[in-house]
């Protein structure tokens, strides 16, 4: 049975089925690529779920497992509405796609937990006797029952380049980094101010 460190649940904020599935997806992707968790930008994550997605918690699990985060600039979300990821080994330019096995996902979406969530009951308010069997099932499931894993393939993903160059917005006077600056009449402007022009 896979063990998830307690800090991952604390980071996520509640116990639910989707976050551990994401954690396991991240582990499977790293194992397939034969890589370790990113401490810097060794890996790049493309997550296919979205913000209004019933199982969006999946992404927190993936980020915790892989070390790919928005703060490090090595994660992006495609908003495709799927519990799937592409993990890229930036050094070796290889990638793998891991998606949920539809058969496993259908069972989860028919669970009592999801029925309660449809009634707008928050995950933290769902009784342990409903949640715990789901978590146990996810943690002991075979990888091939949980996921469909692509072959490792060449990757052309180029992560975003960071910058230390900055400007002061000519309108609001806040600091804006160069890669998000717009020029108006030869003067630097941040995106929110630019959109108001």
C-alpha cells in the first residue's frame, strides 16, 4: 500500500479521494521517467484538469509528489477537465502522460462520497466511514488499475524563462517584471493597467 506523508494532507487542507490519486499519478510519472522529485526546475508539469473540476484536488497531489509548483514556474494547467498529467524530464527532454483509468474513475464518481459532494457537502464534513474506505482503496490499488501510462517519448516542451529585469508601471507605480510588461507610448505598464486603457 502506498503511504502519503501527513504534510501532503495538511498542505491540501482536507482529506479526499482526488488528492491521493494525483499524488500517485505523480509517483508513477516519476518512476516511468526514472527521475526524482524536482527541487528546482528539473521537471515540468502539465496538468489537464481545471478550476471548476469536480476532482481538481488531483493537482495538489501531483504537485506534492513531483515538486512541480506554480511558485517555481514549472507547472501549468491546461483546463481540459481531465485527471491527466504530462511530466517532462527537462534535462533529458523526455515526457510521459499519465491519465486515470476510466473504469476506476467511473467507480469513484458513483461513490457515496461524490453523491454527498453533489449535495454541496464539503470534503471535510464527510464522515470518515464514507471517506476512509475510498482512501484505502486508492492507496492499495495496482497502478494499472488506477492509471493509463503512455510510453516515454521525446519532448519539445520549453518551460517559461524567468527574469530579474523589472519596470515600474507608469500608471500604478507597482513593480512589474519585464516578461509581463506592456509598452504604451514608450512607457512600461502592467497588464491590469494596460487592460483598463
